C-alpha cells in the first residue's frame, strides 16, 4: 500500500505536459465492401512497445477523424468498427507534424471455424473443456523439468524460447495448482519445477479472470496450462528452539517443530521450566495449530470453544514450579477435504512447592475473631490427554463429526498447616497443626458424535449430538491434625485426628441433544431444542482410624459416605429469532424436568429430589448506524441446589471449618438484566463502549454460619431473599497505529447486597467498588514505544452486624511499559506494574507490590533467525502472590510464593524450510 | 449468459450484422457485480478462512445502474443487497455514487466508508490502458478487452464496446474509446457485467452528483483511509474498493 500511496501522489500531481511541439493526425475511414465512409469508428493511438492507450477519437458523419496533441514518437494506429476486422498500422510522428493519413479501408470480418481434435487414452482424460494428462504415464529422464515433460505430451510443442503451443493454440498462462506461479511468465514454472513432482497436467482455454470468477467461459484462442503437483511435493517445516538459564536454580527450555506434507501436518513440542508452568503461549499454540479447535454454532451463528480449566496454566499457579510438558498434533485431510482427521496428545508434569499464609478476620456482632494460618506444601501433578476428531462430509448437506478424548491424571501432594484463632483481645481461642497427604488418579473418557443436516430450503437445519462419557476416580489420603481449644486464653481441651481415607468414584453419562431450525420467513427463524441427559454415579469415601496394631482399619462412620446417584433430565427450549440488517431480536424459553435419585448406601435410605427449571430469555439489539449499536438482554435462570448443598460429603480435612447439608433447599431464581452500547469510528479511531447489568436473586442460596466459642465454623446453605448485584463498565479510546498518540479512559463500577447468617443473626452486607484508569501510548516501529496506564480504585463494604467496622480502602497503581532500540540493534524492554493498596484496620501487612521486569535482546545471524535475550525478572524483588477477599463478615488476605528476582540469559533460534524456497 | 442475451435482445432494437452497426450516445445499463467471497477471504486471511469457509457464500451479488451520455454519467446501486444474517461476508465499498463529467474531465463521487461519507471532487481517474485483440460479446454487444493499470499497481480488465460512445464504466473506471460492459479487478476478486442495456428513451439531462458528504480531493481521501487501514489486509481491500 505504501507503493500505492507514492504512485497515487505522483498521479495526483502529474498533469499532462503541454507540448508546444505536439503533432496531430487525421484521416477518413471507409468500408472496402460497400465503399462508403464509416462514422463512429474508433481510432486509437497505442504505444508501439506495449499497446498502451495514448489517445482515441471517433470518426464523424463523413468518416473523418482527427487526433491532436500527440507527442513525437513511434505508435501503433488501430481502427476498430463493429463487424469489421481491426485495422492496425505503424505510425511515426515527427515534432510539429500534421499528418493526413488519407483513406483507411476496413474489411468485414469473416468467421473461421476451428476444429478441435480430441485425443483419448488411458493417460489422458477429457473433462468438459479440459484435457488432463497423468504425468507419470509419460516417460522423462531423471532431473527433467516440466518443460521436458511437456515436450513428450501429445499435442504439445515447446520452442527454443520456451514458448508452448498446445492443441494448435499458444499457451499464454501457466498455473501451478490453479494459482499463478511467480508472476505470469509461463517459463518460470515450466523450467524450474521438476517433472517428478507433477501429478497431472491440465490444458484448457484461457478464461479471463472474470470468467474464472463467474465460472463462465468466453471465446478464446489461447490456452492455459495447469500443473497439478503431487500432494507430497507440498512439503515444508518450521520450528523454534529456546533455552535459558541463570546458571543456578532456574532453567527454561522450549522446542517446537511443525512439518507439513501436502495436507498432512505434524507438530511436536516440548518444554521445561522452573519459572512458569511451561505451558505454551497463545502465539506458539496458534503456530502449531493447537488453538484451531473452534466450534461453530450453526444456529446461533457464532464461534465458541470449550475452555478447559487447566491445572497447568500459569493463571492458577501458586508457589515455585518445576514443569515439563510435551505434545504432538497430527492432522490430515483427504478425498478433496471430505474427510479430515485431527489427533492430539499432550503430557504435563508440574511440581510445585509453596509457602503461604492466610490472615482472616471474622466480624461478629459482639466480637471479632482473628485466624492466622501458614501452610507449607509440595506436590506433583501429571496428566496425559489424547484426543481425536474425525470429520466426514457425507454430501453437500450432511456432516458427521466424531470426537473422543481420554484423560489420565495423577496428583500427589503434601500440605502442612499451622493455624491459630484469636479473639478480640488477641487471646488464643484455638491453635492447630495438621498434615494432609493426598494421592489421586483420575481417568476420563469422553465421546461425542454430531450429525449435522442441512436441507434444500435455505436456513433449515437439524443438528443431533450424542455424548457418552466415563469417569473413574481413585484416591487415598491421610490426615493428621492436632487442635487445642482455649477458654479465656487457657487450654481447655485437645483433639487429635489421625485418619486414613480411601475414596473411589465412578460415573457414566449418556446425553443427547437435537436442535432444529426452521426459517419461518426471510427474517424469522424458530429454533427448537430437546435434550436428555442421564448420569449414573457411585461414590465411596471411607475414613479409617488406627486400630491397636497401628493400622488404619477402624471405620469412622461420621466421615464415611457411600452412595449412588441416578440423575436425569429432559429439557425443551423454543426460541424465536428475528435477524435483519439493523434490528435483531430473539425471545423464548426453556423448561427442564430434573430428577435426582440418591441412595445412601451407609444408611440404606433413598432420597428423590425433583426440580423443574424455567429459563425465559429475551434479547434485542439495534444498529443505530454503521459500527454503532445498542442492545438489551433479559435472562431468567433457575439456580438448582447442588448435591453438595443438599447432602454434602462430610469432610473433616479442615476440622475447624465444617460443611453440612440442607435437604430442604428450594430452587433459586436469578433475573438478569443487561444493556450495552458500542460505537466504533474506524477512520477517526475512536471507540466508545459501555454496559450495565442488574441481577436479582430469588431464594438465592447463601450460607448460615455457626461459630462456636472455640472458633469452629459450621456452614450450612440456606435460601434467602433480597440478594442482588449490579455492574457498570465504560470506556473511551482514541487513536491507534504507528506514530500516533493513543489514549483512553475507562471506568468500572460494581456492587451488591448479600444476606448471610451468623450465629442465628441476619447480616446484610453491602459492597461497591469503582476503578478509573487512563491509558496513553505512542510507538515508532523498530525505534521505541511506551505506554502508561495509571489507575485509581476504591472498595467499600459494610455489614449490618458491625456498623462500627470500616473495611473501605483505596487501590492505586497501574503499568508503565516501554521499548527502545539501542545502538547496535539491541532491544531494551521494560515493564513495571504497580499494585498499591491502602492498609485496612484488620491487617497491618505491607500490601504494596511493585514488579519491574526488563530485558535486553539482540538478534543474530544474517537472516536474524537467532536472538539472545538477557532478562531481569522482578528487579525490585517484590513479587509476592497476594489476594484480598472481603466476603460479608469475613476479610481474607492470602499470600503465596512466586518466582521472584532472577537474571537469565536465553537464546532463541527459529528455522524454516518452505516450498519454493531454497 | 443466455439470460444476458435474452435481456439484451429485448432492449436492442437491432442485433449485430454486417454494415448494420449502430451507435448510441445515451445509455442506461444494469450491472451485476459479483464478489468471489471465498477467494477474497482466502487471500485476506488464509488461517481464518479455513475456519469460516463454511459460513461464507461462494460469491455475493449486488446490482448497479449506470445512466449517462457522452457528456456526463451517474453510477449507483440500483437495489440493496439482500441481507444474509448467517454469512460472515459484509459487502465493502458497495454504496459509491459516482458522477463523471467527461467534458470537464472531473468526477464528483459520494463514497461512504464506516462512519464517514466522503464527497470526492477531483479529476477523472487516470488509468493506463492497453488494448488487446480479444473480444467477447456482453449483453449483445461485441466488446474488446483492455487491460488497465490503476495507481500503477492494480490491474483492471475491461471489455468495452465501440457501439456505445459513452466513455464510462462501473465505479470510476473509464477512459476507453467506448462503454465498459464487463470489468474485473482481480485484486478485489470482483467483476461487473452488464445484464441489460437500454439505449432509447434514456433521459440524461437531469443527472446530478450526490451532494452530501465531506468534500475532499483524492489525495486527502486516500490519506485519511490509508493512515488507519493500511496495516490491515481487509483494510487494503477497503481502500481500493473506495478509491476506484
């Protein structure tokens, strides 16, 4: 486009130079047959070199024409008249000439029928106007080029200049796999490609680009040659190697490789890291084709992908990692893309060690508790995931997709926790130590078959999906805890738990869903859906205490649970959709009947829970003008209690926090209202967006906490009314691109009201927070860039039980990032993240974290394929894991370990070999 | 193609014959514009194309009308493109209203793009034409193929007929000795073909350019598009579709 700019400017400012020495020509056009002068004949002056149009004129009523203003030079004069053969002659004009060309006689066109000889043979096929030769049927010597091959094909001649004649016509175009091969010089392809990689040679009449697009041929006297390459000739690979170390405890390494042969594609990767989980970034995943597993919702008309909540992502990492990962991907398409196969395997191993602490403040009406906890933990998680997907386009209307995923996960962990609970006078209420060791395996197999049928009526569609999955869990764990309870700071009692637990779970799910879309009119569609889901599961968890011999054989029935569950549901949904250019709306609803049959195997009791869920919804959006839209949505959702809330597995892993169930729970209902506005001005690069939402919860499920005098918390879920929450977000942004100042602002607010119960008293908790941020940035490519993003926020919360406690605080901070190209093409990157919080009365720990990372990079080698990077991570050595949660009457401040300051030298090398490249 | 012949034979008082050539100085032409959507998207973003190709139509049709004589002409969309909610394709540069004054050599064109509507006032597009010997019949007229180079880089294939003396064509493409009835711009994967040519009872006195829009010259319009769209493959196509 830059070239276009330059050229355009030249055009805009160039004007035809008035030439004082310009020449002119004139003449008369006649018809040789009828001997009369022709009016309206077109007389054109072309350059001799390349037939560029210089000037044109029409002959008048008397057949006379004149063309003034010609620059001196050699031209081609052409006269055309419908039904007559073109007249063409050389024309040379001298400065100041005024030439009379006299009478130009035109001859009527006569038609010549051309015969086409069709040859047949096993190696030759004729399809329509295309003749196809199978290359391997014609013998050529080793190392022969396509040109040598053409010389032996019947009907072809190739002259010394490499010009090809086929079936008596000149070949003016050579395509490779239907595409032009390095411009339109036919010899580039024929003289450079080896004959061995050719599958077929096709010859057909040259069509104009328009014909090709329209699929309609015009008459033509030249031929096009298409060389179809063998699939395995489309080969190439690329990859990346990366290794870094700080010459001490930290090493990172990564290897990626991708090879493609025709439509077959193979990707392999492996990583090792002690600074992160080693999971591949989006960029690498995309390159390897791992991220391409999107699904398209045919009825809704949008893309989606199932986010796998991964234990191995950097987001959920707490502690210091030691990670390995490896994987591979193979994909192939065959039969003209009718069949396609994707196979995928990955392995992760993540070892972590963590030292963490949690400070918690519990605000009761008459008193305040403080809980301090510190943990030391270490663990190793591993997983193998293998998946496959097979697509079969049965015909132009029907598609069948089968996908299957198998997962095998193991996890070992050991956690030691010390805790203390203090009353408002900072006297001990309880202290404890506990060790939990866990060993678990998880096996899962998911299968899904999808059948998609389109119909001849546009928009009509049927999608049927069948799912079948199996899950098996096995785990063994041990718990040793020693808790002391105090009265008025004096030891009152001690409780020691020393148990071993063995758990086992099996689950089998069958599900089916049928969706049908019927277009009612051009703009209205009716979408109906029915689904059935059936799940059988059994769960055994048995807790044993030590017998006289020190073996864990004595069953503790209180913390043992054995049950089987049969859950099934029928769901029907109907939605009416209206889609037009400006206005779109949809409304409808769903109804489901759910039954849970729970057999308690310990007590031989049986509970049946029936739920009816209703989900009304409506949505409307309107495009005010191009790139500006406004919309509103309502969703009603039933909130069904979970099995854990109805009848939890009694669990004493944390003996100071016990969960109990509530079989009388009612189904909750959530009304959700959302509205939004978006406006994007592309040419002025201005973007405004805003949205707001409000949720009202009926019979919402909240917790009823009972805290005894020893600080033990027992939580039970109960229904409550009066819970709600709201949010508002908005932003404004201006400018984008290189050498332009970009800046913007955003404002986010949210808040709500939660009702909970503590020791029989209702606690109404209101909360709200706001955050305002400003961003600005400027960049000059390959030279420097910087961006600045200061932020300010405030968090407000209050509890009806403790109006005297102030948990409001300010947050401020933001980011400063920059890049500078130093002399010698050394890249300097720096980013600083400020995360500053006002201290609140409950805690006096330092809550300010400033993380500053910087790196120096230098590309090496002639093709810049290598790069050295020197990284300084956390220059200020402040990187701490930190989170603060203010939840009704609890304020929690959590810390965990993170990889802190280090300096690392990394080398990266990228390599590739693509077809057509040497 | 048969359809075009039929339509043309209704509108043409006489068919071609030896020595019976007729010439017309006023025309009303209906064009069918075809965008090869799949080919366009494959070029813009081949990765993305692989994912969305099932949601793209093979091609998209839209309809335009050209009315003019040897002095001036007006080209604009004749009916709105039907909206297909399921298609990922949205037409680009499809609402240009092009008024050309062939005597003064100027164009006044309304070009809506995103939130802006430009009113371009400048000289007629300067196109470097090369004539070829190829001919084909479009809408009943024998047309000669010419290859034009626009902005020094963009190829335009045009089929023009001597029998219509108006020197215009679809959008701002003109400058050949006769009227362009078929045209293709491979870079936009787009073709324009005349489906109907009316040569009698065509009123051209009242043709007038669009008046609404931000008045710009070609250079200003190009600069304001280029600065935002140049780094974007789709944007480059948009610039070209708007500039022609």
